[in-house]
C-alpha cells in the first residue's frame, strides 16, 4: 500500500470568514496539526498591551516578539494558546487586541520571527495553516490553497457569536465597521498584504454550513493525498 502523501494545506481569508473553525475541523478529519497563525500575532499584540508598550513603537514590538514564548496546544475544542506559559486563548480575542493586531502584524521584524516558526512547524507536512498570507508568503508551495470569503454582514454575525461565547456583548453594527476597517488595513499594508494567491481556490462561505466548508476542502486534500 502506498504511503499517504503528507501535504500542507493553506487557508487564507479576511476576518470572520470561517477560517479558524473550518481549518480546525479539516485538520481533525485528516488527523493533521492545525496552526492558527493569526492567533500568534494576536499573542504578540496582547503581550504589548500587558506591558503597556505603544503599538506604534516598532522597535520595541519586535524586541518583545523576540523574547516572548507562544505555544499552541491541541484540545477537544481547538487549540489553546499559551503566552509565556499562561493560557491566553480568550484574551487574544478581546476587542482591544483586535483593534491593534493589524498594526503589530505589519512589522517586518515580527513577521520574520513568526513566519520562521510557522515554516518550522510545517516542515514535515500533515498540517493545516490558516491566516492571511499563508498561500502567498508562509507556504507559497503548499499543496492545497484555499481563499475563503464571506459577506461582511455574515462575518459580523459570526464574530458577535464568537465574542458572546467569551462573555462579551458586542454591537453588530460596530463589528461591521471594525471588520471593514480591518479588511482595509490588511489588504493595503506594505508587508504581506491580504490577497488571494494566483493558484488558490476561492470559497465563498456566506451561505455554506461549516460541514459543507469542511467537506469541500477535505475532498480537495484527499484527491492529492492519495489514500490508496
């Protein structure tokens, strides 16, 4: 029997397009490691907030990224993120982190540090990475590339539900504005802007269930893995 091919799956897309849940479930179905790269940038942002470092001070932010420890630990409900040994899974989703993460993630020094780590974690294959520049920068030679999109209103509703689970009551109209602003920042930043790789498959999730999203990507992966 042939050994199944150990592939790398890159899932990109804007905020609240469904990347995290879909990537986690695809990884679980394949028995792969799920890596949420966005959470790693959020962790750096959270640490800056905790240490009251000005997000506009690029030199200090890069130095902070060099000395902090970010770990992803699989759990039944998805990865838990530990920042310097402390479980910060919920804290990295706080609105104040969301408002700053685009600026923090725009610094080349921060990106160099985290991209290097993401590539190290992906070297052996059998991984599903999700973020905003996986197919274009982190893993441009990934065997499967998906670019997920969704209507901004639907994305705001999803984010509201996500925050509610963390005990945060958010205004949906404000979430729409925040998401639109985040899209603009991510798409126009100089370093590693959010964009679809030329060979990525676009998947509009606005009217798809989670199961439909997972099944679509799983089928694409399975056709390459070759389970025979």
